[in-house]
């Protein structure tokens, strides 16, 4: 039987409400949402793609509107609450992703590309193949690129450099680390669907045996871990980075690099001060649009 159309349910968002709107869509429809940043207009849109059109109903719309109202009540600006719904042929959905998902080249060391791209790697350039799916983003976010750049920059000649990815999402950073020669590589996410997707992407890239994925809650991790890591990427919201600083730092080896990303520019200074007060030194930072990221080193 031929597969029917997809139903795209989209909600406009701002930098401050992007994660909250995605979480709301996840809660209402029972599947993770993806977000898209229009570089030219600056608009942010969060969407879910429904296989079954009956999953959208007046009750679902009312629930969604009520949830957006709660964001306002919490002091989070949700804009004009624009909700749009449209049918997409699966072919149209696939082609739209192809227009937005472009290869990413990190110097001469790393190339991240979708399977349909014909871009050829440079000599000795490691390749990560990552296709977007219905339930996760494309990896094109500026904070993701910063993390990839720091992974390349921190890679030394030591064959035993270890890596930990906190909040792995699609698994792009862990897969890239494995491709770059980090050993061991571990990654976790709070969302079991993200962990499942990351495992699938690792299998596509033939690094399943080189990356250990798990579903974990950072706030419940031990303060006395068995393993410490040479490089850690924590692409997490600032509130979590601040509250769980002891658990993050407990996993960082002496002389190690900690990459903190996914932080709004208005919140970055608070994060920087908190981690520098714990003895880390900021060695690199990047601002792009409303986002700011930093790489810290432990002495």
C-alpha cells in the first residue's frame, strides 16, 4: 500500500522559547520535534511530522494553544503563537530537507554530509554521513559546528584520548569523535528516542562498536564517576549547566577540554563565571546570532 502524506504541524518560536516549544510539541504529539532557523529572516520554526493525519484534531490544537499560554505565564515570550498545519507529500518533505541540509567541512580533518551529497572528502579527511529524520534536527546549528571545531582542535597525537557527549541528540558529535580517533567514546541523552536514533546513525557510519550510547539523566549521575574524559561536549541549556556543574566537572580529566554550547548570549556570562570560578580557563568562544559557546580547559 502506498504511504500517504505527512502532516506538518509548525509553531513559530523565538531563541528563548525554542526548546520549550519543541518540548511542548513533543508532549502534545508524543514524538520529538525539530526546529529550523531561517538565516535570512531570523525566524525560528518548530515542527512535528505526523504519519497519521487523525493525530491532529481540535482537541490537540486547544491543548497546544493552552501550552503556549502557559509559556507566557512563565515569562517566556511565545511571539504571536502562529500555528500552521499543512500536508506534505513524502517526496516533497525529503526534497525540502535536501535543500536545507548541506555538507559541513571542518578544515581538512572532518566532513559531515548527507547520504545524497556527492561531495568528496579531502585526502585523509574523516567523513560522517548523517541524514535528517522526522524526529531530530539536521545538525546545522551554529553551536553544533562549534563543538565539531573544538573536537578537531583538541585532538592530539595521544591515541587514548577519551570523549564524552552530554545530550547527544542525533549522535553527530560522538560519531565524529570516533571517526577522528577518540577512544573510548561515550554519549548519553535524557530522551530514549534520541538514544535510539543516535545508535542508528552510528551503525550507518560503522562505528557502533566504538561508541557507547546510553539513556541517562545528568541530574542523577554519580558525583564520583569511574571514568574521567579528556574532552567533554555539553550542548545543554544554561540552567542545567549551572545546576549540575559539579557532575559535569567530576567527569573532566586534568588538562581536559570542556565545550559548553547551546547557550543564549544573554546567559553565557553567568555560565562562564561559574566554570571559571571552579578553576577552568576559557580558551575559545564564538558568538553567532543569538547563541554563544565556549571551550574551557582544566589546568
